[in-house]
């Protein structure tokens, strides 16, 4: 079971890390406020999913110690916060008019 979870978590973490970096570069290089906000919100969603996967590694794949459970729970909370903040911001910027207002 641990091997299967490793095959799921490792590529998922790498993919979401790559998406976070890509959206970060796109957000920094975007000229309009709307596109900058959309890319930043996608970066937040990717980072949130990545932190949830890292929390899964800490909680499911390692020896159960108090410190690992605390770190995993902390990553889970921060990841869920990033995910929901990204979803909220994405809906706000998606409904924004194209000219930046």
C-alpha cells in the first residue's frame, strides 16, 4: 500500500510544483490586472493542492510521531486555506471585466 501511495503522491507533488512555478512566472509577467489575478489564483490553487499532498505524505507514509502529525496537520490546514483562497480569487477575477475594472 505504501508503494502505491508513493507512486501517487510523488508525481502529484512534482506536477503541482511545476504548475505553481509556471503560474507564478505568468502572474509576474502579465500586463493586465485581470490576467495577473487569474494566474496568481491558479498558482494559489496549485500550491494548495501541493501542500495537501505533502500533508498526505507526512500523515500516511511516515512513522507516526507527534511531530510528523503536527507538521502534516499544519500543511493540510495551510494547503486547504490556499486552495479555497485561490478558488475564491479565481471566481472574482473571472467575473471581472476584460479592461481591468
